[in-house]
C-alpha cells in the first residue's frame, strides 16, 4: 500500500469536519491515505483496533505540536489511545503533544529549521500556504482535518445588549463600524500577522469593504483603530476583557468590550466564567470564516515508516465517534453540516444569530496577502520610493491583454497606491539609460506624504498623474545598477524613524549599461549603506520572462530585502504587498 498506506486494519471513521467552502490548494504532496486501496476501505468499514499487553513495551513514540486551543483535547485523546492500547502495526501509540503557537512553528519551518516533531496541528491551513511558498521550507504533508470552529465577534453582555443581541444581526463591516461609533464598545483582536483568527476576519472585512463604494476609507480607519488594540496571540486577547462589571473596569481605556474570537475560544472562556461574565456571540450575516485544524506530517522523508504510519493512525483515531465527542466537549465542531447546540449555547450563540449557516468562502491567497499588506502599511505608516524600468522592452505586449508591459504595470501601481493612507510617503523614479544627461534615472515625484498639498491637488494626485504618464523610452536600455545604488542612497539618507522605509525597484530585464558599476560593486556598496538601526529593505521585482530573479534576490538580500518575480505585470500590486509583509516580519530579511 506504499509509504503512506493505512496501518493494518485501521479506518478513518467519521466524516471530514472541514467546511465545504472552496479550499486553497497546498503545493505539497498531499497524503491521500483514506482512499488508496480496497484494504483501506475495508478498514474504514470495520474500524478494527489491535490490542495486546506486549505493545506497551515497545511503543511508537511521536511528538506532535498543536495550536494551544486544540492541544488539551489532543493530549486527552493521546492518553486515551495509550490507556486503551490503540496500536499501529501491532505497536502501541505513545503520542506527546506540545502546545505551540502556529505562527511560531510556521516561522521555524519557513526558515528551513525543524521544530523537532513528526506531526503538527496548526489552527488553519493558511500557515501551510505561507510556509510552502518558501523554497527552503521543510516538506509538509497534510493528511486531513480534525475539527473546525467559526470566527465571530464576542461581546460582554452590556455591549451585546446595546447592539440588540441576539435579535439583531450585522455584517462584518457593520459590526466593526458599530465599535468605532461607540467608544463604550471597544473592539480588540489578535495581531493578524501572528493569528489566523485575526487574519481571516481582517480578510473578510477588507473583501466586504471592496464591494461597497467608498468603504475602503472606512475599512482603513477601522484597521487603524483596531491596530491600537491588538494582542500578540488569541489567548492574550481574552486578557483584555474587563475583569469585572465595576465602572472602573468597564471604563478602563485598556479594556475591550468586544473581541474578534472563535466560537471555541468563547466556549472555553464561558465554561470558566462566573455569573454574568459570559460572552455573547455575534455571527456576521455575511459569513463566518473558520479555523480548520489540518493534521500535517512534518519533514516526512526523514521519518521512519513506523512513525509516519503511526501519525496517520492517530489522525484516523481522532475521527472516531468517541474522539469526535471529545472534541465537541472542548467546544469544537466536527462536521460542516452540524452546529452542536451545546457548543453554540455555551459559546454565547443564540437564534436568530446565523450560527448554523455554511462557512464563509475561504479567502484567496491574494486576498489574504492584500489584507495583511494593507494591515502592515496601516499599522506602521510607510515611506516607499518606487523605481520603474522605462526601457524600450517595457513596450512589449503582455499576451492575452492587448496592452504593453508598461500599461499593465501602471494599472497595477495605481491599484497599489489606493491601499496607502494619507500618512504614507510615496515617491516615483523612472530609469533607462542616459535618461537625464549621463544619469540613467530621473526623479519624477519626490517621496512625500500622500495627504500633503502639491500644486492644485495632493501628493496622491501628483503620483496618480505621474503613474499614468509613464512611457517606455524608444531604444532605451536598462541602467539597473547605477539607478539602484543612487535610489538606495537617497532612501537611506532620507530615512524617517517610526515609518516602514523601503525601496521598490521594478525591472523587466538585466543591466545593459556598459559604463555602469558591476553587480559585485553594487552589492558591496548596498551592504555598506545598510544599517540595522535604520533598516531600508530593497524590494526588487523582476517582471516578465527576460528579467533575472536570481539577480534580483542577490541584490535585494544585501539590504535585508527580497527579490520577487512576476510573469504578468498585473501581479505587481499583490507582490509588493507580499514583500512588505515579509520585510516587516521577524527575520523577514534573513
């Protein structure tokens, strides 16, 4: 049955608890252990277990890292499996569960390091997408999902009553807007850059804003306010609730009356809350995204066959009826077709709140990147200088669009410009060869605050006009090296403390100026200019088939930045936001 076949006579049991909303495809070898052979099908029907007094003498030992919210139930299930003699190929399972924040495990795996476990249960598969996008990341093999829980907004009773709970229902935009309008209902959340709960809710909010004319400004204001009230983790956000119903606690500006929270987190809180301290749950009427708890084999090629088969055995054990009941006892859902009434009630849900509606469609990877990029910019105002290749090759057509590379690039840059706030500082250079006397570049718009006045309009208006006026230079070559060094010198010399400073260079080719500095000299000079105390990462984007991504990566890494590549210039907007997120993350420039 192969490397990942089901252990002897074991079946999956139970149905897949994952929501049926569209799922993103993880670019790894998914282990289809539940459908690979007739023998497995027979095991599913039979669900046979092996027992034996001797199995305890030589168990298969596994270490499993799990999101802190699901770690207690997995620990209980692991103990139950050991106590009842559940086996894999005749050997008992000895599973040790370690609680670990999904973001921290993801950081370890993204860096190509091992977390020292054979299996991992993060709270969401969005971490897998982030990890597998990195070439040096460890191999991950998702083999199923063990539970789910919807995300909503939980409030203390006084705040919930003021907003008409449970009779009144709201969309995400309406709920967030209500907390902005009433200072007595302060909204808190976990940091979207470190929390799947926070990021999925943020993506839902930004997607909804994009469908309402003028709502982007409202969404940016919400993000700015929310950024002042974020916690590092889902567990810590609960600590921001008022400690009691006293006026002192309720009026404390550091306390939140409303939290972006999962149903399971509200369930756990309410299970231990005293008297009237229980939270009440709003389920947004435009859909609640869900955490989906994938079960993942980590660096499977380095595992023994016994280890990988035992890990799969434990996952199928979690799908059996008794373990599904155990998951529900801890506040999780185990089916996308059922909202257990006991779970919903304990979490503070009540009809007519739409808690039984199907999960919201899963946000696309680009939507998540855009939401996180916008969040990064909003939380910490940006100072970016954009340097655009205007060589003749930018007039080449983009297949299937009827537009040139420059036309599509301009449209994507204008789209990116719309995500920045008036406090952000943006500038524009263009380059070719001998564009301004002996210089290969020209400063079109100096880097200044978008909200500042500029002539008859604002800096944003001036940039929009300059972006729209970009043209490829006939017979112009690519003066990449001299331009990059000059732009980086300008960016580092004008560094603004307290802002996210960066230089963005877009090119569709390689350096073609025979009189310029060499690549080696460029890298050396960039390293001399780089300062940990005044970081200015270079984000170099190689556009189209003629650009050299490897060169872009080498040059950008000298500054702590990143080299990116796009085959279609329309992807520039998303890639810029993705690169900003990466540069702003811990160790982002490593």
